[in-house]
């Protein structure tokens, strides 16, 4: 038997085609990565515009809308800058106290346990103490800028300026853009249904987000006061931690209060019990507030949907991402509720039938239904 040789001829055009496809795929990935950051900033700007538009419209009664938008956004930026400048020193100082207190409590717990205890082995093998010390060292920068990398922090500052410009533009021209998009639908019933659904999403998302943020601020203040009364170190940092986690219903408050209970119990078991009692009491009050003050006056949002939205927002954009997640979950819930009401009344069904109605044919004498 003779061995057959297979000779493969590769033409230059095929090589060029493969290289071109590879470059096209690489360019698509680069553009997609860049578009992701742009989309995030556009989304943040849109949500901020929705939240600030009601207040802007009140000021617009006495001045032009553009001037009112510049005034409101400027006040928000100045207030945030002043709050950051004042609180960042306190956060850094309290974080330094946490860097001493928390590792000391962990070491005290490790020494008090027997060498064969699983908890002690976990603390030693996982290097819990140095990791927590390193994480606490980056905490203030992560809270303010969302990162502990100076280059990324400068990029986020540039992104914040872009978000500011987009927010003012959306406040002044966003309503006209939405109305123009809805006006592209020629069928009157469909336009009316979309106007009602979009309006309900805007009103429900705005009211729910503002009330949820107010409840989060109160939760943080309650946690900070409890830490101060129980002589737990870093009450401002722990209050900010609890307030951020309180955006997640029920489970968020439990996760947020765990460091408070742990540090209080490390000082004295009685203080730990008091911290647990404060947690249980505030859980009840927060649940009542969500049901009677938030859901009744805005929209009732699914806990699962809200949890997924806030967790995704925290992963993507820290505090601003969490606020966007709350707004989107509330807006989606309000839009679905309004669509359900329209469907029950028959307006949405008539609009869809009108949109997809077939043109009249000579065979049926003007009817649009299929034979």
C-alpha cells in the first residue's frame, strides 16, 4: 500500500478573509465593552432625571426649564461634594478604628477556641484577619468612588461629569423624546395604551425610589444611633453599611446588622442582645413602612424582583447602581400593573387588535379576518 499525501492549498484571499473576520470580531468586542460603560451612564442619567424632574418642574414655574434644571442639578452636586468632603474624614478615621477593633475581636475569638475547633481552623487557614484588615483599608475609597484604584477613580469623576450633562439634557428634552417615540405608532389605541403605561412607570418608579431611599436613610440613622449608644466603634461606617443593605427588603437589614451585633456582642453579651432587639424592632417597623407608606402610595414591587435588581446594581455600579436597580424594578412593576388594568378594561386588547388588523380584501367584502 502506498501512502496518499493530502496537499492543502491556502489562497491569500482566504488568509485575508480570516484576518479580516478576526479583526472585525475584536473590534465588535471593543465597541461592546465601550458601549457598556456608555449605556450605564446613560441609564444613571435617565434615572436621576426622572427623580429630579418633579422638583425641577416646580422651580420651572418661576424660571425657564433649562435654568431650573441647571439649578437643581447644581445644588445636588454641591450638596454631594460638601457631604463627601465633610464625611470622608470621619469615614477614614472610623475605618482606622475598625481596622484595629475588628482584627482584635477576631484574634480574641481565635485564642478563646480550642485548637481543634473548626471555626479556629477556618480563621487560621483562610487568613480572615489580614483579609478583613486589607478590605477595611480600601473601604472609604470604595464607598465614595466605587474603586480604590486612583486611575479608575479619575475615570469615574469624568463619567460623573458626563452623567451630569446627560441628566440636565434628559430633564429638559426627555419628555419630548418619549412623546416622539410613542408618536411613531399610528394607531390611536396603541398610543394611548403606551402613554398610560409609560406614565405609570415614571410615576411609580419615582415615588417608590424616593420613599425607599428615605427609608434607607432612616435605617442608617437608626443603626448609627444604636452603634453610638452601644459604644460600638465606627457608627457612621456601620450606619452607611446598614442603610445601603436596607435597600434589599427583609434580608438586607439582617445582613447589614450582623456586624453591629457581632461587635456589640464582642464587647458585652448584653449589648449584643440589645443590638438584636433593635434589629427585630426595626425589621417590624420597616416592614410596616414598606407596606403602608411605600407600596400603598406608589407601587407594590415583588421582593424577588427588587432583590435581584438591587444586587445587580450593587455589583455593577455600587450605590448609584443600587438606586438605578430600585427605580427599574419599581418602574417595571408599575408598568405591568397598568398593563394589567388596561387588559382588564379591554383597551390594551383593542389596541393590539387594531395594530395587527389585516387590511380588507375583496373576497370578504371589507372584513379583515382570515377565512
